[in-house]
C-alpha cells in the first residue's frame, strides 16, 4: 500500500512539473510574438479616428506642379486626410474648449496657439461652432526626403457661430486663404504652420430659380403597402405606376415624395436607393406628373460640425436628379419648425440656410422651398426660397383669412399649401372623430376655397394605411389610427366619398 501511494505521489509531481513547463513556454511564446509583431499600427497612427465619416468638405487639388520631389497619389491622399482631420479636431476643440486629438494633428509649435485660444475662450465662456465647407488646395512644395509639404488653401468656405455664455453673438460666412506647412511625424502629417493670408465675409445673397411653380394640383404620395418605407425591399415599380395612373386620371398633376436621410445612407447615399428614387421619377414622367422631392426626412441633427456630411448627402441627390424632366422643385425639409423648441430656432434656420445655398449652387433651374408645418412659420427664410409652402390642418373657416394674410406679408411670393387633409378616424379610439362623409365634405369645401382664391394645393394622402411606424406619430393607438385614415382610398382599395373631391368640385 505504501509503495502504491508513493507511485501516485510521484505521478502527481511529474504531471505538475509538465504543466508548469507548458505554462512557461506558452507565456514566453506570447511575449516573443508581441515583440516580433511590434505595436498595433492602427493605434500608433490613430487610424481609428478615420473609420467613420465625420468631415467631408468639398475639396479640389490644383494640378500638381510643385517644386522638389514628385508627389505620388498615395502620399497626396495621406496629406489630404490628415490635413482635413486637423481642421476637424480644431473645430471640436473650439466648440467644446477641450484639446482631444490636437497633439495628433499639430506639432508642438502649432498647437501652442490652439491651446491659448481654448484657454482664453474657456475663461471667457466663449465657444465657436464652426466648420469649413470647401477647400481648394495647391501643393507648392514637397521636400526631397518626403517629410515636409507646403500648401496654399484658397477660397476656404468657412461658417462660424460664436456663442458667449450660451448666447449666440454672431454667425458669419466667409472666404479665406491659408498657407500651411505640414511635417511627417510618426506616420502623421502634422500641421507645423497654418496662417490666414486673406479673408472676406460673404453676403447672404442668392439668385432666384430659373423656373417657377404654377397651377399645382397635387398629392403627397406613399405606396399603401410601404408608407414611410417607399424604397425598401418591398419596392414595387408596377404598383407605383398604377398609383400614378390613378393620380393622373383623378385630375392631379404633381406628387410630393420624401427622401429619408438615414435610410438613404446619410453622407454616402446608397446607389440602390438612388436608383429606386430615379425610377419613381421615371414612372412619374411616364404619366406626365411633376415631382417635388422633399429632402432630409426623419432628420433632426442640425449641428454645424456635421454640415459637411449633410451637404455631401444633398449634393449627391441634387446632382443625380437636377436634369430629370419630372423634377419640379426641391423641398429642403418637411416641417423643420417642429424642431425649433428641441433644437433651437436659430440652429435650425442656420442649417436650412446653408442647405439652400448648396442646392441652389448645384441646381440653378428648379425652385426651392421649405415645407413648414403651419402658416405661422411660413415667413421664415422667405428671401431665400423661391416659393412659400406650408401645411394647413386647422379650421377651414380661417383658411381664407390666413391665406390673405400671407399674401399681404409676402406679396411677391407664390404660395402653395403642400399638405392638408382630414382623417376619417371615427371609431373606438375616436368616438367623436370624423366619418368618411365628414371627410368628403371637408375636401369639397377645400376645393371650393382653392378655386375661389386660385390656391395651389397638395393633399395628404392617396391611401389609408394599415401600418404607421411609431417614428411617425409615436406608439399611442389613437394617434396611429388618426394617421391611418387620411386617404382617399381605403385599406381595402375602395375609393372613399372624398375621392370625388380630390381635385375639383
């Protein structure tokens, strides 16, 4: 028995020794592997900051005629990326009065000035909400050793909103020219010197569109099966074509459609979505219908730092559609005044202003408007838009006076009511709601008023819907039911009494 116990003990000791040796060898191998591979280059070069689009100003390089060493495209792209990132982190620093990222993109000499500005602004409770919208860069010099680059950045389109103690002091658009020297350090092209050599403020002027809207008799459109998801996997051109035939035969000539910002890929518009949008305009053209394209649906950001991303999105859409024969006008955003309280009126208006400028700089032909949710807000940016559009869901008894008031306030602007309607939602959740006949009477009176005062109109909407996303009206069942029953055609595909008054008495 004693001998057996000794053998067991000896076996345990041998196995323990083997386990210790294995653990030591595994540990040594991991250390050697780490030493051989070196540091993680993605962290060493801070490329994690570039994994997402955060700053996409318009940028053009002049033809390369620089002194010194010839420039290769890979290095030029690296300079461009680090140069723009340097602008971005400086904007963040001046907005937040923090210094995150500054050491990565500015040399010790250059960042001293930024540190001084941040320190002073923090003491004075000043913040600068700014971005650049366009750069035009010339490479002046690239050193023989590939470590230094000299740039001239001309006509830099800048936008700034300056706040003191959280109160807006001023906002300004300007054009400037900068001379920049960049050094290659630790894989980064860091700014060594950035000096403004010229500067001028840009007046807020804008040219009117070359075409005008007239005699609009239209409707806001979503397919019945896919409201608020018109360009998704259930996209059905045949169904849309049949709907457009119904709209045309009903005596209407225009549709208003919506482009959701996130669904279309935000800054980088998804080609498949854009193709579907183009198909919708093709189908409208085949039925001789004009289209008002409403941009930035389900969008509510408005931050200056993100202007370049928003502009990139809009520029893609406008460039793609501006020559389409079905296009009638651009609606910059649906009901942005609903964001005044939560986002701030001045912030929303500033964002609208810059998007209008962008759209008009690309498309000088088609008019631009904003789909205000009510007549009260319709005067905002009246000098920037080509025609005034607003929605009207109030009492019809006040419509004629409201319209006359707007005509008096803006005598040289065309007015269009781009949404109006009544839900036939009487039921369990709305025992005192309107019936289908009430809805018909409502539209009959609307058409009488429109004809009497020559009012251009677009109703809401062709169909009753069976499903309304919570993002549209929330989760409350009575609100969903109301939104489901604004249509002229019911959920079973039958025309409602109001269909008789979809266009005229």
